[in-house]
């Protein structure tokens, strides 16, 4: 697969519900109650129940994995968390991901991710490096 700097290789919006958070907690073993109990989230000063950071990070990388299939391997992935994804008990939350080629060299490409929720960026410096086969 060839990459062109500036090319958007994937876009997707993922809808999360409180059930999504419970399922992720079961899969990951992260049962911190800020991810499923409003009273606990409020008691520690949070605006509501939050999606797990690793869930948000996983959603972002899955957009690239789905787009590239078996044509490339992720060799590095890093993000910085800037704000939480608050999951409303009735409406849930939408996490939007845009994956754009940021740089290319002979053996790999850097994919820059824009990850937003409710119009705000939730991950910055979200970048994957993929080795091209």
C-alpha cells in the first residue's frame, strides 16, 4: 500500500453507551466505578461517567486497523489524553476519528489521528507508525 502525506485513510464515528463501558470493563478488568456509577463520578468531581481511556485509545487505533487490513503493521502508537469522554446514561456518547497520513519514509508511515467527542479534541499527539509490507 502506498501513502500520500495529507491523505485521509479512514473516518469513523463510534457510538458508546453505558453498556459499552460495562462490556469493556469486563474485557479489560478495569472496574473503576467512575466508568459506570454516576454517584462515584460526581463524588470525585467528574462531570459524569467516563469512558475508559484505553477504550477511547483502542477505538482510535481500530479505525486505522480496519482501513489498512493486512497491508501494514502497527509498530508504534502513542497519545496524550486531553479531556474525558462523558457517556450520558440516555444518549451515550459519540467518538469521532479521522486518520490522516502525516509523514512517509521508505519503510513506514505516520498516521495522525484526530479524535473528538462533543466537538472537543479528546486525544492529542495521537499517532501511529505503521510498517508497510
